[in-house]
C-alpha cells in the first residue's frame, strides 16, 4: 500500500495549498511535521497563485491501495 503525506497550508488569499510528500518516514511524528511546516512558511520556500504560504491548515497521512486491472 502506497502512502503519502499531505501538508496543507493557507496562502495570502486564505486559500488552501497542498504539498504532497511520497513515501514519508514512518511513524509520522506530528511535532516534526509541524516544525517542518513552520520552516517552510518562515523560509518562504514555496509560493502559489494566491501568494505566499502564511499559515498551517493541517496534515494528513494518505494510504493508496492500487490494483492493476488486466485487460483482455
């Protein structure tokens, strides 16, 4: 099962912006995730169409179960 970590931020317009991290280190530590998100905001590393990232909205660990379908 594939896993991704979704970091959710708010930009200057108050809109949600997501950053997806494939294959995160587990177990995911909430304090470390929060600290990394603070660093991303403080360093102004990313921007969006709605401006700079200005706040944290949340984070989610997503699991994807992928099954290939064999075609005849």
